[in-house]
């Protein structure tokens, strides 16, 4: 069983930066995809950033040029560097580790990011 532990959320002023981390314990041999999602109050959960085992990345249009996803395979960790934060980035951020086929699919507990104007 894989457990995901997130850290790095908090309160920041608009224009500031935060770096989120998500570390997996247990065997992640079958994990091919590591994603960051977010969910704001009253809104659906949305995919923010995506990285595959091959290093392919993708981003939501709303965060392109401001957020960067990266991974450290040796540490079983994925990061989300968030720069030029805006109040509309306020949400609970979740990491998701899964296989391409979704045969394994793990979620973190979520970390709150609040951006004040």
C-alpha cells in the first residue's frame, strides 16, 4: 500500500511563491503518473499539473508559466513550485500517484494554499 504525504501549503500574499511536496511511502514501482489537483470552495476538483515517469509535463492554462512540476525519483517525491500566486489560486491542493491504466490510484490528504490580495 502506498501512502502520500503532502507538505508546503500555507498563507502567502499575492505575487508570492510556495513549493508543495508530496512524498510516497511504500513501493511505487507501478506508478507512471504524478499529478497535482486543486479544489476551491464550491468548485470541482481540477487538474493543475501532470508529470509522467518519462518526464512529460502538462499544465492547466490558468497556471502555465507560473507553476512548475518536478519529481525526484530517489526520494519518491513530486514537487509543485508555484510562483506569482494569485488569489484565485486559493484551494486545497492534492497529489495523485497512479498507473496509466488507473489500476493503482493513490491520493494525498490535501494541503491548503491561501493567497491573500
